[in-house]
């Protein structure tokens, strides 16, 4: 039967949650979806003609993302893409992307952004890949404490951490401007509660000067984000590495740009790895300006800003 392409209403929320749970097993997606007050006009679904369920979904999340010059631009983040297994291979995602593009363009999005392990699904819809790099290696056999005091972050640190993040990324291409609701819902959804992060304090004044968050991916420690003074990187790396060793891990991956000089505090060896999971689609912006943003030195879209 010919699928029906449409936006959603509140009545669709349970079916959407069921589809995301079935495809990803991740309840956090519904919480992230609820962050957008206009989510239903930004959520596109394919249903069959008899209307007995949602076969596929694509969500457009409007975000303010800094361009190559550090200027915030309205960008359409594509996320929560899912298709029922029995409905795959029918081109539903391509049709949903076309429907979403009309809304994204009308709402003055400069360009669109997504991250995927299946780029072939999107190439035919005008999306182009871009690469990113990370460092990976063996954890150092021992870790020096360093001169900064490192401790677990607490809820009382939240405002200072947000300020560190804003300052550190003020001119960083591809980074998002985080709103209070992002810190309240989006960041914990991807990183866990704040006490799973580490902060660095100046040894004299006690002022917070750094923040780092990491997680475990299988048997690998993954350092996902940093903000603050580069001088405290080695102390934070050592603390993260010590916790990784205590958890029985032997390898680590670092997704922070421009920190190669500090990596010996964490890794006994380090290899630069290039991956292509990011994809971009110009809308009102030129292809050249979008390419300049996603390939700019130091450009990063932090994991905690995922759609």
C-alpha cells in the first residue's frame, strides 16, 4: 500500500515511543523529543494507508550551531530516525527527509546536520559526508596526580560547568549553544548525571577551571568532552585514566580536538583515527560555507548535543 507521509500529533506519542524502543532500546529519545515545543510539526512519519501504525520516523531538531567564524546559525539536526524492520528497503526515510526539508527551509535553517553509521541511506537525498578524528591507544601503566585538585562534579557545580562550556566553545565551529533545558535533559541523557563527570579546581583559589566527562564503550574508556583551561588537561586525563584502570579497562579513546600534547598523561601510545559519520546538507547556506564549518580546525559537535 502507498504510505502516508505526515507530521505527528500528541496522539502519536505512544506509537513513537514504542518504535524508538523497538529500534534502539533507548527510552531517553522520548525525553529528548519533548525538548522541542514545536516537535510535532518537526516530526515526520510514514504510516500505511489503513493507518495501523507508524512504519518510519524522521525528526528535525532546530539548534543554534556556530559556523566557521563562530557565529551561531539555525541548523536542522536530523535525529531519532527509525524504521520498523518489516518496512525497511522501501525508501521511506528518503521520502521523510524530503518532507522535512520543506519545513527546515521554510523555518530558515541555514543547513542540516546528522550523524550516522549508514551514510548510503542519505547520499541520494543530497547529503555529503565529512570526516572527524579521534585519538585511541593503550592506557598508561600509571598516572601522576598533577597539580590540580580533581573531584567528581556535583549539582552545585552546574552553573560553573555551563559557564566553562560556553567560554571554551565561544568561537568553536560546529559546537552548539546549550540552553538551560539542554543541561537539564539533553546532556544527562547522553553523559549521565553530573556526578559522573570530573571537575578540576585551582589548587590555590579553589576556582573551577576544568570539566571532563567520559564513559565506557565496551572495553574502551571514551573521553567525550572537555571544557576549561588547557593547563588542567593532564590532571583530568590522569584522573579519568586511573578510574578506567580501576574498572579493568586497558584502552581509551579521546574525542577532544587539539589535545595531542596532553595525551601522554592518559595514553602510553596514541593513534589518530579518522571516521566519517557526520553528514551535512546545505539549505539557505552555500555548500562552501557549510564545508568550511564542518572542516574547520578544532571543529567539533559534542556528543552531549546529539539529536
